[in-house]
């Protein structure tokens, strides 16, 4: 386990303001991910993390920004920067990078926290280059001194690292913490984006919303039931879906299953898919390759079902069943239905 380096370039957690005669918490900026004002759960998680180490400031960009203000204040935002021009969301990531860069320069925050999604990582990388700052991706926690905790090598190693140049830019994995409601002051500040031509060069031509089918969103679900290569066919996933529906859970799949065409790629859990951290993760017919473990090893409770008693997934599981998923899965579904009455 690597020892954390000292943070030399960011603001301290608290500072004394002689004019006010009081201790003032350092500002930590959180980029809010939302869709037309509906805030994603990961943004509430980041506000909760920020509140542990300073004063959270939410940044809301694009159409629906005004509608999202009340929600972020409910989760502790002391200040809310709002850029509600709908045109800002017609470009890919350039406007968000420009706005965050303006805030880094003007507000000198202790850190900038960004959801560790595909878009979030691109924003973080561009912001780090533009602001001359260091960047850390896929953190699962933030410790005092703005030390980022990362789980690497499929969960076998925990790394603690910090930024020593510029403002720490940190992306945080969804489901890394439990969001806590704590009303913030909610001071609103309108932002006018100072955009260069390059910030709007790449535009969004189409926005397609994935069909959810009535199940929870995979990356935010409290319970996930996943199937692997052992499911054997697209039809075999019927067992996975029935168990998931009995638990009001999301459905996931290993890369082996999606590459084999058993289930759509957008449900892939793992290093090259989505990262989940539910209260309960049930893996059926998944061997437990390191790439899959990287996407689910922070789950609170892991249950594995596999015919192979030597499957690596059992090393990670809290509860394991050595058996045929096509026998065990329906039994679980039936037992859950019986207990529900």
C-alpha cells in the first residue's frame, strides 16, 4: 500500500478569515451530472464527500440547471454556480471544461470533484491540461488533505495519492459513498461561460436514451444480479432477469457474456464496462476474472453461484454456492417470492 504524499499545492481544509473573525472552510467544487434538471445520484455522493473536507460548491451546466438547484442544496451545496444556457449542452464537453477552468482560476478551490463516468473522465483530463493541474481518476474515497483512495489491480491493491501541482482534479466512481442529506446555504451565482471556438467545435448531433425496461439504472442500483459466460445463451439470461425482478434489482453481465452476444454491451460490468457498488451483488455463472472484479469488488455483499469450486469469484464472495445456476437461480427466485408472500 503506497503511503500518501503530502499535498503542497491545494488550499487547506479550513482557513481563518481575519475580516470575518471566523474559520472558513475551503471550497471544493463538484460538477453536477444531470439530465434536464434531474440530478444523478453520483452527484449527491460527491457533495457528501466534499462536505467532509470543506465547503461544497455545486456547478450545474446546461438546460434544466435552475431546476436542479433545490436538489443539490438539499445535499449540502453551500454555493451553486449556475450556467443555464441550453446551448451549453449542444457541444460535447468543451463548455463544461471552460466553466470549470474559470472557477479554478477565480475561486482557487481546494479540489474539483467530477463523476468518474466516460464524460467525466474526459472533462477531468482536459481541465487538468488547461489549468496546469494534476488529475487522479477512479477514486473510491477522499481522505483528509485531499488524498484520493483508489482500488486497483482488480481490488487487490489500495493506493493513496495526492496532487502536488495546481488544483487537484479528481474523478470519483459512482456508488463510492452513501449520499447524506444536509441542507446547505445554497448561495446562487450565475456564470457566463467564456468560450473559445474550440470549446464548441465538437457538437452533439443525436441524444439516445437507453431503454431501462422498468429496472433500476445499473450504476445506481442497490441490488445487481449479473450473469456470465456460464449462462450459455441469450435465452439463459431469462433466469438472471427473473431473479433480478424478484429483488427489484438491475441486471448486469460480464464481458465474456456480452462479447458472446448473450446480453447487450451497455449492461457490462467490469474494467471496460460499468462500475457498480451496490448493497448486494449476485454473480451467476461468472468465473471472476480480474477485469470483472474491477467493476464490482466494492459491493457491500457479494453472492456467487458457480459450478467450478475453484472459480476466482469465490475468493471475493461473502457467500458462495457451488452449483448449477439454472438450478440455484430459480430456487432463489421462488424462495424470494415465497418470503414476499
